[in-house]
């Protein structure tokens, strides 16, 4: 087929939690804009909006840009709004190609397309290279169902999937959206990612699934992003989205060294996720020097059966020592618990809540299990006796050890206990 002569208008749409921006869209746009094959052939715009905006109003904003392609990262939290948006856009502008990716889309790509005729293409796995290749095919007027990492419909309307795309070997090949100006840091809404993957394989979590190893951005790239964000006018705090901030001693020391000069000037990090059982006074001191005000950690559960099923370790003594070390460094600890994990009883959940409250960490947060696509619990749901809502956000309805009514009562009681604890501080 001949090349498409018109400029392809691409609109990235982020449906974020209030106060957040989409780093994923920043990466997608940065990589595609740097592709010389697309220069002069593709025009990009980004709408970073929030899930509390009516999807019909979002559609108004999107359609005013007359897009040829819309790219939307999908999570369990924004999926329902995104589907409503896409139905309106498709009805108003049928020729627009709607592309979805992200953890809510990739693992169930074929099922998503079968259930949502308004969606044209799903990008599976890491999206930067795949999305750029998709745009290249469109600018050349070529069929897209051969692009690696794509699930779409063929000319006959059948859902087809191209082979998976290999992981990006060199993460620095993805241009930084902060260093190239695609994203402008704002206070509390700037995020740095230093690596991809996770050394843990918790059954309820999508982080690290499909990633056999941890891949890192270079230290030079990380340092440059920190410097850019920290020197942006008005920014006094920002976040890291790494699965484990204290991944190794050397890495923590490097990050603390980069961040310490800015922390000394009052720059603070939003809550970072840590492996608390590795933290001693030395690590706590490094976190404090980096400007970390609070950390987030488990245990998620103290129930032996749930821990084994979810492939999650928990050492009560080491966990306690980690919390105590952080408290001595004046760093607040958010202890997280999940109600509804397979194998847990109501008593297991409240044993975990009692353990966390007794530690007096500063913050205790409980949540209800969401059986996320692509996770081990999602794959084994029937085997493990998990009944959950098949629609996003996939909240647990009942398990073999906790019924629906008991789950709801546990949620209400835990909220009450959290409020008492918070009021006491």
C-alpha cells in the first residue's frame, strides 16, 4: 500500500487520580517523537486528565482535537471511565483508531477486544517500541496486525495477536520526558522510575510479571532526572515509583547521594515503597538523608497460609526491627494490609491489624483484594476459591475462608480502628 500523505494526529489521554500525571504517556510520546521515521508524519498532543472528570466532557476535549489515533493507558481504577469515553468517541468519530495498553489491557487483550468493539488495538507489555512501530505502520498505510506486541482485528473482523515483543534491553533508549520537555514537573506530581521489574513475585501484584529480571536506567540518566525535577520552580516534593526503593545497599547509597543536597534545602520525597525487613539504622539514615518523610511497606498479611499462597515472605522480628529503625530516624511508616487474600480468615486479618497497630508506625492502611489481570491470583482464582467481580476494579466478593458479609464487616471495622489510631496521633 502507498504511504499515507496526511499528518497523523495522535492524542494521548491520561485518566489519572487527582493530582497525578501519567509517566507512561510521557514515555510513549517521548519515544515516538524521537523516532525519525515519524518526523513530519505524526503530530502529538497529550491530555492529562483525571478520573473524576465526566467521560462525556473528556470526549468533548478529545474530539475537539480531531484525532486519528487515541492512546489510553488502562488500569483497574480508570477502566470503566475509559470505556465510556471510547464509546462516545467512536460513535462521534468512527474512523478514529482507539489504542489501549497497560496492566488492565495487555493480559486480557483478546477478551477486551471481544467485549469492547469500540477499542481497535491493544498494546501488550512494554509499549514504547510497539506503539512507535504501530504509528509507523499507520503512516505507511500498512496492516498493523503483524506488529509485534499488538492484538487487533484482521480484515475479517477476527481478533488476532502478533508475537510478543522482547523487552527493551537498554532503558536509556527511551528518552526522558523530563529532560526533553514532554512532561513538566509539578509539586507532588513528578515521578522518577529508576528500574523496571520487581525482585519479588507476590501473587496479588502485577509488578514484575513478565519481567524475568530487573532492568535499570543508567545512573547518569537517573541523576539528570533528579536534578531537573529538583530544580523546577515550585517543586518541593516528588515521588519514585520503583517497586522497592532500597533494592540494594549500593543503589540506596547512590540515590541518597544524589538526593541529599536537595533534601538539605528542604526537598522531600513522597512515600517510597521499601523492603522493610532489610532496613537497619544505616539504611534508615540513608533514607533520612535523601529526604524521605515516609515509607510504605507490608506486611499485607500475617496469615501463614495466605503468605505461602501469595509467595510473600514475612519475618515478624525483622519487620519490627525495620519499623523501629525508621521511627528512630523520624521517618513515618505506612503499614499496609489486604483483606480477602486466599487462605486468610477474618481472624488472620485482624491479627495483622493488631500487629501493625502495636508497632505504632504512624500510618496503618487497609485495602480489599483486587484480583488483577495477569497476576498469579487471577490465573489461579478458581483453584484458590476466589470469587471476584469480573469487571474493573475486580474487587473480591468472597473466598473459601471469608464470606461476602464477613468481608464487608471486616472492611467497616478496620476503617473504624484506623480512624481511632489516626485520631490518637
